[in-house]
């Protein structure tokens, strides 16, 4: 979904009223008066990413070590059950000729999160976008999330979290860079523990 203008709010509200009715709930009860509208507003917000343009700069300093943005907040909706999953993304790249504005790494995570998703696909999409946009020497993406479809229903595995990763370029072929990626992730955890 590219823009909120693609959302037919009235049709969505009617569909949710039908959903409530199918479960024997009446939306004319006082507590349900505005529920269809509120549900549509919530999903419109969840499924509408903010537009952004990548800000790319020439790597004048010839910086050649990993750039890592840790703990990017992540909120999405499981495409199988339409229940939320929440977690963090860690996004890194090994620059070549260009570097990118750091906030854009958070923006790309948000953009791909704002649709019904699978965590595996989301991880690959973020890595592929960075590779296509920046042409770095390497890319690493690691996402950890808790899925409501696992904790609220089904297995009801309350403490379970899912970890997915995608590596490109030198983070795939050279163990040193992949080790650096994980070392920098754990460095942040150790720093938090000492506070």
C-alpha cells in the first residue's frame, strides 16, 4: 500500500461490522459504537509507511569498517493471522563508494514493516534494499521479534522470540566481517549491562 488514499475506509468499517456480527457481537452496543472506525484507523496507521528518499553521500573519508544501527524498533502484522509482531532490527553495511544517512536505515525497516509481513521476508527485503540502493561491499540484517500469533494462541509460547538474518557481500564471504557484526551487537548489550 503506497498511500493512505488507497484505503476505502467505509468499506473497511462495513467489513469489520460484518466480522463482529459473524462472531455474535453487535456493534450497536454502546461499547462498540466507534469500534469499526477505530479499528480501521489503527490498521491504516499500521499499513501506511512515511515516505522517504534515501540520502546518500560520497564516502570522502574512505571509511571501510562496518556501520551498524542497533535496536531499531520494529512493529508489523503477521500475514497469516493479522496479529502483531514486535521487535528490533539491527542493520549494518560495509561502505564502498557511498554512505547513507543513518536515519534511513530505520526508515527502510519501518517501510517494509508497514504491511502484512513474514519476518523472514522482511529481513531479506531490508538487506536487498540496502544492497540495491547503496551498492556497499557487504550488508548484515538481524531481526528479533515476538509474534502474538505464537504467544496469544496456538503454542502460547510466552517467552519465545524469533531471530532471522540476511547477509550479503563480504559479510557472507569473509568471516572477519560477520564476526565484527556480532561483536558490535554484543558490545551494545555489555554496555547496557554496565549502566
